[in-house]
C-alpha cells in the first residue's frame, strides 16, 4: 500500500479502497449458498419481520419500478412485487454474481420472472440512466460499500422526482448496557455459529465487525440528507439492533 493510497475499513482492518470490493465479493461468494441461514444467525431469524416492516413503511404501489441494490437472493424484490402487484417491476442488482444466481434459483423468481431483472453491478456506479426508478432499496448491504456517500449519491441520481430511498441495516442500540450484551453475543457466538453451520468463521467475523463500524442512526440520516434527500426519517427495529432509514427525492 503506497503512501498515497486511499484507505477504508474491512471490518476492523484498514485496507486500500481498491481492495475492499474484491474482499467483500469474497465474503459473499463464500456464503451465497447459505445467505438466508447467515441472516438467520445474525438476527436470530428476526430479519424476516424487519423486512416485512420495511414493506409496511414503503407501501409498494402498482406500476412502481424498484431498484433493489445488494439485492442478493431477491428477498426484498419478492416482497415488493407481492405487494405492488403484477404491473410493478423490480431490478435486483448485486456486486456478487453467485448471490444473484441463488436468487434466480428460488421458486419465487420463476413465478415472477416477467417482472424481474437481475444485474451484476456496483452500488457506487449504477449502470442505469438518471431518473429510472420510483423506489431504491438496500437491505443489509450499504455497510459493505467502500464509499457510502457515493452509493447514496447514485441512489439519488437514478430515482425519479418523487422517488423514495429506503435502507434496512444493522445499527446501534441506544442503551450502553444492552449494546454491550449484544456485542458479547455478536463477537463470541455468531462467528462460532458461522464456523459450525457453514465452515466459514472469517466471513462471519467480518460481518460482525462491519456492523460495529457502520455509522449510528443519526449520523447515517445526516449522510442521506447530504446526498440530497429530504424528509429523512428513521425507525429503530428491535430496540436499535437494526434500523430503517427513509428519504425522498423531491
């Protein structure tokens, strides 16, 4: 790493910016086949309720076009299309092709094939023209992006006027004692479970560390405002273990 190299974090490690995307790809290529199990381990299975809460707040409507970034196995896109109906469309974008393949192999993908597109791409340089989508979602993905500010600016660019951003991400519990208890669980139990279930401790160790490096709810809301979004709000889920952030392009 040269003195002039820009650096970022990969969990608790400091790495060159141009290395992080490949390292994140390595993590998700490793866990792709067991991604849903991974989310169950990370959240105790509650991520399914969080995703339903995301859809409740988003309130999908007929005819809307969704871009789901870091959409992986299609969980958010499937939920969106079930609520929005047959006139809606969803584009699932992910940096890691094995994740998209897992999504395409799910039964829901076959049932909704005419409403779905699957694209390999980078959240920091979306391969779409400006004002292409009504809704932009990213679920448990933005903390893995090398430059979060760039991803938020890209979200703003590809949304139409009146479009909505919604982010679901692990966050910080606004209670020091409860946060310490959750940290003990996260750092001591989750990597061990990852080793037992998938044979991959390191990927789970990274995922736990990446949560702790992610900005808290208020700082992330300010980042969303700085990208141009208005009416930025957030809602804590499960006391702040996760949070939903919403913003509008007005």
